[in-house]
């Protein structure tokens, strides 16, 4: 099963360099102190992203956004600083559909793991961008 093997070193490096480049660009804008848990989850997010675990990357990115959104004085329904409402809704909806399966209409199937990897990679990249926007709200 190809997606259960380690990616080629060149693929891993391309993903790592993209991730680190996006984070460096976001960090240059400055930011308030991110939460400790959000920072810790970013390490796992980079690992699953580089490995190509696309749905896990979406779920972790959403968790990071939630960590940052829990600032004092905010409500659960508030769009996190740094994110636009559309991206926030998209990420929450996709995360919820991944975590709370609708058996009649699953958002992710075994077939997707073979036939729709490129689409799920695009989802993962968008989710990572959302996590960076929440961690470094001066960027958006």
C-alpha cells in the first residue's frame, strides 16, 4: 500500500520545505504568543503533513485553530483572528465531517486514499495555511 510507506526523500523534503517556508513567511509578520498546545500540535501537524496523512493534517490544523481561538473574551462562534469566515467554516465543516462520520455519506473513503490523494493534499495544504493564519494573524 503506497500511502502507508514512507514517501520518497525528495517528496518528504518538498513537503517539509513548503511547510517550513509557509511558517517562516507567516512568522515574519509577527504575532501574539501562540498557545503552548497549538505550538506542540504544530510539530505533529508537520510530521503528518510530510508523511502525506492528509485527513490527519486537516484534523490537527483545525485543532490548532481551535487552540488559538480560545483566547480570553472570545466565544466558540467567533471567527478566529487571522482567518476569514469562509475558510473557518470550510475547515470546521471538513473537520467535523471527518471526526463525526455520516455512514450514508462519508467524506473520506478507502477509494479516496487511492484515487483522490491530490484533492486531499490540496485540502491539507489549505488547512495548514489556516493554522498558520490563526497562529500568525498579522499575515491574513
